[in-house]
C-alpha cells in the first residue's frame, strides 16, 4: 500500500510538472527519410510517439545543423536532433539514443594508399559539414575545412582543396547519388561511431522534456511500439536495442 501511495504521489507530481508544457519545439537538419521537409521521417515519428500521447504537440523546424545548435543554446528551441552525447556543454542529454552516426572518411585512393584511419589524419587537411564537431575527437594537428553543404565538400575534395571528407556514411552516399558524383578514384573507410541523441536546452523546461523522453522511450521500447516505428519507416537495421 505504501509503494502504491508513493507511485500515485510521483505520478501526480509529474503530471503537475508537465501540465504547462503544451508543445515541444524541435529543430533539425534535413536528412532524407529521417527528417523530411514535409514533417515525415523516422526521427520525427519517434519524437511524436514520445510526446504527443501526453498532449504535447511536436513543432518542427528544419535548418542547418550549426543553426539548430544555436537555437537551443539561445533557448529559442527545446531540442535539436542527432547530437552526440555531451557534444556541447550548453545542452543536456537523455539516457536513450535513437540512432548511430557511422563516420566515414572519403579520399583519393592513389594519394593515400596506406591510409590507416584516425592516425593517418594527422597534419592533413580535412573537410566536413559546418557545425559538426569532429575536431574534438581528432588530433589537433589537422587543418579543418568546413562547408555549408555536401555538394561543396565533394567538389572541393575533387579539386584537392583538402585531403579527406568526413561525414555520416548514409549522408555522404546520399549526396554522392544526388549530384551523380563519380567515385571511381575514391575509397571509403569507416573511422568512428557515435550514438545519436536529442540535445535539450539546459534549463528546467529542458530537464522536464528530457525526463519525459527517457520515461516514454522506456515504455515504448517495452511494448514494442518503437520497433514498429523503425520497421514502418523501413529502418529495422537502425533499431539497436
């Protein structure tokens, strides 16, 4: 009876804490089939399943990754999607992740026939999308080249403006397919893996939304709802639990 009473108290307190949150503002880079411009996609479906059954409307805005981070830092949005845990100090992170980032190095095979991964990046010119914090995991000797879009990265690599292009494996391939980039003289090597999380604003509201994410994620994991979402989006292979 005492345990039941404590559970009821906790439920009522939690209900009181969330009753003033009517919507959650989510910002994200646009990734095909994950965060589509029309509001569909795996990541958005997961987010809606977390919050909307509680009466919290999910509001979505798409923008470059760097700007998404800035929106959360300024508390103009509640969370951005696709962050590595503790990627920045001004955001807070839940326990449960929803995907992983397989970071791949793309380079001309004749220039670096003996490439061995991270160690081989030392003192090299390396390009990636603006705002992606790969430098925190790489040797400080690298020279960083950031671009606002992947087409520019691919063309810069082609023109030898830098030596390596780093990106998520699927995003890189999507960009290659989109501009019909000829990869005959290139090779690819997976060099890092990172679990992906929503990154919440670091205040009381953000902590509450983070808590809801973890509580609801656990429930949806247990009842099979999450697995169905991955399967329905044809991303069964991303279900890592």
